[in-house]
């Protein structure tokens, strides 16, 4: 780097302006002479940001302009030869317009705008450092007064103006002379996509951008320039596409590049391009050499230097003596072949070729081409010789690959990934309409091998560069096993991707690349000879590439949960909707494919409940409602989870990468003996206290000799029957005062209250569909609130939540109805309940058939209207039929059972045989008759005994019927269960 005279106030003779020597730094200050040379602060001014000595503006500004011009008009800024070859073969009609467009974009793409901004900043900052007197003198241009201060200031401003004018002239010449504006045309869409892909590949292939461009290593400066040229080519390409030339993926600023180009310019590594160079490119001719410093080398000296470095490097390597001897002998062989090629004119060895780095590259060639060699990376060898970590592998590929090919194919440094996207499209089109189960991967991969070996011709060759085809041919010839494994994996990936796309299309789910990649590795043993992280990156690129083709309609959105925010989580509600849609579509698929499609009505294109079909429930058969359909496990021991839409989505989320997920789900459902039922019928099959005591609750199949409605019985008889049923049930038989028995009796009473209210208010049926009744489907009924808690004022929500949570069925029937009327709602069946809560905004996304969507929306509207027309209301018809006038105790039940036992033996019930059966005193029995006289007289008459005769109890017909009814339920639960 050029040495500058650092600013010193000791030596400055007049006011001058100084600047930080770092390009891009805007720090500037006015420097005044010291009045006393040995006193004063700030004798050596420094930049406050970089803490380095300042230099004078008029010294530094010229160097900045040299660096800027060297960067903006360097011949390396012309289109790369490989890119030109690809464009000429793929887009011959747009070749000339591309060249003109590229040349037009060179200066803005390489940082011309920042030069102008920097010069404006320097000019404004310069003027701000001057005093008003100095600015006034500068404006008047008063040269009659020989003032040294004014002269120094004017000279500085003149230098800034001169350099500014200098670059503007070059930019104008570039715009008016070097570019033919008539040839500037917009590029086609395919061409633009090609350039985007080219830029992506360049970014991927840039392994290292030197942090400090001033390292004085052999060959380091040339490599640094090569890297910077690639970066700047990306900026030109982005500019050509109408984008900001500064890419977020490239961390180096434009000023970093100008600083580097200042070094390149000083070392003679830059050459200005001319109009003839541009015309040569248009005609397809190769331009002149960029570096004229190509001379014949002194072979003996060159050989001796490299051999010396080889010996030094081998001595520093930790390995056996035998290995060192092999490395030395084979290195000499490779070096002699390399020199021999130069002597024959096959290659040119430049006079400034780094002997130390080439020695390391020769050793690297030996290590990678022979078995039994120490495992030393190119990066480590680069460190040994003080070069950048990518230099040694780069030199090996450039000079020695043909002399010593690798034992294993070099995926890291060979751009095979450039071929993956076009080959993926090639495989995709071959497989798209075929039965994947009948496809033999080996046949297609061997055919691909024949294509690259030149035995067959296919369009795929037109999509690949000549360089890439060359590498693929080398891979097919020299590494056949690697070729077979690599492209077999790629073929299998595309085959499974097509399967996964079919599944995602059915359920409308986002595609997760990481999950798909992990499935390939864990379940299929497919890794594409790469790490899992690399595989994820490759599959992501393939997915995006194929999605941008004409097959975009087959591809869902991608989820970026691992890398970015998921596409459908811009709001919590949208995320919930997405889960519901996917879960519902999975459930819909499962409904249609279990039970050999017995539940599927092909005429209406919907899945139905067979029990509804048997009962001819037209209302519930005519319109599909996914939420009202449930899966019943016939064998509970096989059940792992419930197949709700939410659970199905969770299961899918755990198996996102599995392209066979839907088939796995169907097979699992069949193995678990699952059948489809509507929500109402499914609820009736649930095993609970209700199902055990359903006979007494719903009064099922009661003999005609008994009352046909339990609610016609007195409350004490209802309680007595419940007590008898629970006591007679096998699990509670013989247990006294058990808490479970008490809770069971309370639950039965609550079920009866619910049934009684529904029977009175809604005439025993669902008020909406009128197809489910309380006798057969009481469990299917629930109270649906008109308003959700969110619709209550915030201050009232907690109170309302507590009211709703309270078990109101412990209240009397009239109190229950009043409370439910306050809460506003209605008792409806489970199917209609699900219709009521169906979100019509997502119905169209769940059903593909728009006719079905319309039917569902229409039904939802009808259900909601009917619901609001049937809100529960208090009425005089509701009686508190479960209210007892006394406390029901065990003794009351014992007396009734005793009556039954006595009647089996005698027609007379009196205090004598009662005391005998119960083991009580006659006074206790008489007290019972006296205390319960009002109740007992409903069922018979009490005749008091006189003159020592026992009191007798004569049952009437109703009383006898009740006793028989009690015995009936006792026998039922004692014997049948």
C-alpha cells in the first residue's frame, strides 16, 4: 500500500485539510500550524474512528480516484467467458443485447454511484472546515493577494474538482462511446431466470472473501482479485436485472473493494477494457490476455525451488517415514509432468507463479489420489504455507487434477450441485405420469450415464454447461459406483417428492423441506452422499426450482419453520384456520377410505353414518359435516388416539416428511378396527354410568303393566328406584355408604333432570333436526350457548365463567331452566351443535366440490336460525318433580323391600312380621307408620291394631304395582348385569 506523509502540525506551514486514509471514512478536519513547535496538543492528528494518522486531502483524493477507475473499467468486469458460452448456446438471439446490457451496467454494478456520493461528501465536508474568510476569498478567486493559507485551501479544492471531473469524463465516455443504446433491450423471462440461477451458483462457489486484502502472501493478491471480481460480477448481474447491485449475501462494502483495487492497480493487476474488447466479445472472439506478464520460466530454477518447498512441507507433516518417501517420489513425478506440459506448450506457467503454494498443491494431489496417505485437508496445507484456505484446492483443480485424479469424487469443490436442478426437472418429467411402484431406478440412472458418456443424446445436455458435462462425464467414467449411488438417490428423491406432492395436494398442507429430508435419511437411507444439513439445502433448491416451472400448480407453499416465519402464521387466527383446514381434509380422506368405502355415498360424494342411514335420518344424511363425524374404535385395547381433526393434524405434523402418511393412516385405522359414526350415535356407545343405568334413566322397554313414564312416578319412588338400581348393580352390591354409590345416584338424578327439561321444552327431540330423541340418544344432547364468553364485557367474563362452570343440575328443575334462560341457549343434539359452530369462512378450503360447500353453508345458516328460534325458556309446565318432602334414608327403602318379601309369604303386612323381618321393635315400626303416614297412604291403608292386635298395612293396586316395579329393577340389575 502506498506510504503517505502523515499529517504533523509541527511541519505544516499553512492551514490545510486532512482526511482519514481509509476509503469511505468521512472524518475530516482543518489542520493549523503550531505557534510554538514544541508545545500544543494534537501534534499528530488521528481519525477518531479508526485511530490512524490523517493524510492530506489533495494527496489521498487522487489515489481514491485511481482505485475507483481501476475498479469501474477493469477488463475483468466484462462478461466471464463461461457465462458467455452458456448464453451463446442457450439464448443465441439475445447474445448481443446481453453484452450491451452487461457493459451498460458495469459502472453502476461496480460502485459508480458511491463514488459520486463520496465525492459530494468530501466536497461538502471540505468547505465546512474553512472559515468564512477563507470561503469568501475562494469565491472571489482573489489571486492578487499572495496569501499562503488561501492558496493551500484553493489548491485542495481544485484537486477535488479536478479528480471529480476526471471520473465524470470516463463515465460519460463509457455511456456514449462504449455502449450502443439502440442495442439495449429487455431480457426474456427465461433469460432472467437463468441469470438469477447463475448468480446463486456464483455466491455458493465463493468460499472465502479475504477480510484483509493486504496480506503479502505468494499468489494471495491474484486470488483476492479473482474473488472480488466474482463479487462484482454478481453486482453487475443484479443491476442488469433491475435490482440493487449491493446484495445482502455479500458482506464487503464498495469502499472495501476500492481499497483492494488500489492495491491491484499498484501491482499492475488491472487492465482497462476498450471498445475493441467489447466488439471482440460480440463477435465471439476471445479478448487479449488480461496480464501481459507471461514469460518463459527458468525451468531448472523453478524445479529446484518447488522441490525445496516440497521437502520442507513434507518434513512438517506428521506421518510415517514410508509415507513421506511415497509423497516425495510421487510429488517429483507430478512436478516433472507439469513442467513437461509447459515445455510442450500445452500450458503456460507465469513468471510470478508462487513456488511454495504450487509445492503444497502438488503434495495435496498426491494425498488425494493415493490410498494410505495421511488425512490432510487443503485448508491445513494452505495454513502451512501461509495462504488462504481455498488456494491449494484451487491450484490443484487448475493444474494438477488431470495428472493425479482423486480416489473419491470431490463433491466439495466440483460444482455438481449446478446439475441437480435441471436433472431434477429431467427426472420429474419422466416420472410424473408413471406408476412409481413399477419404476426401476437403476434403468433410468444407467440411461443417464449413457447420455453423459455420449452414447445417447437428450435435451438435458442443452441445459448444462460444457464444463459441467465434462465433470459429469469424469464422474461416470472414473467413479461409476459414486455416480450410480448419487443419481439413484436423486432419482429416488424426485420419485418420493412426487408422492409427497400428491399427498400435500389432497390435504392442502404446507411442504416442510427439513422434515422431508429427515424422512429420506432415517427411513429410506437416502442422503445424496451429503450431510443432513446439505441435503436440506439441496432439496430446498430443487423444490423452489421445480415450483418456478410450468408444473407450479402441483406444488404447495413451503413452511419455513426451521429458517423463517411460517407462511401462514402472520396471525394466530390464520394459523388456527390452517391447522383446521389441513386436519379436516385429512379426516375427510380417512372417512372416504376406511371400511372399504362402505360409508361413502358416491351419488352425493360424501361420507355418511350407516346408523343414520338405517334410521333414515335424512336431515343428517343430506349434508356432510366433518366435525359431526367421529371414528369409533370397536376394540378399545387397540386405540392409540382419537381421530379428531386436531389430533390428525398433530399426527401429520409429526410425520410431515412421510410421503406415505395418508396410506399409513388408513392402514392404522383399519388395524384398530375403526368405523365411522356421526357424533350423536358415537356418544350413545360411550361406556359410562349413563350406559349402565340407561334403562332406568330413559325408561327403556318397561313392561306395560307398569307406568310408561318415569316422570309420572312420585319423587320418593324415583329416588327409591335409583337407590335400588345402584345397590343391585354388581360393582356396588354389598357396599354400604360408599361415596361412589352416592355420586352415581346424583349423576342419575342429573341425567333425569336433563331429560325431563328437554322432554317438556322440546317434546323429547332435537329442536333443529328432530331426528334424535332423549330416549335413545340423551348423551348426544348438550346445552349450546348463544354467546361465547368473548362477547361478554370484560368485567363480567370471570363471573360468567364461574356461573357456567357451576353444576346447575344440582338445582331444582325450575331453577335450572331459569338459569339456562339467563345464559341464553338451547339443548340441541351433537350433530346440530357441530353445524352451529362450523366456520363457513373456511368451508370452501375444506371441500373441493363447490356444490357441497354451498350445501354446508346453507345448512349452517338454517341451523343457526332454528337455534335462535328455540332458545330455552321457563314455563309453568316445568315442575320440581324430584323435590322430596322428607329426607330419603335407607330405612325407607328397607321397609318397601320388607313389604315385598312379606307379600311373597302372606297377604297380610303387619307390625309383627315387619319386626320379624327387620329385627326391630314394634314401637319403632309403629313410629315409622306414624311418621310416614302421608306417603304410605298413597300406596295403601294403615289399620291400627286394637286389644293387642298388630297394626296392619293393606296395599292398594297402585302400591302393589310400585312394589312389583321395584322388584323388577332389582332383579334386572341383579341378574342381567
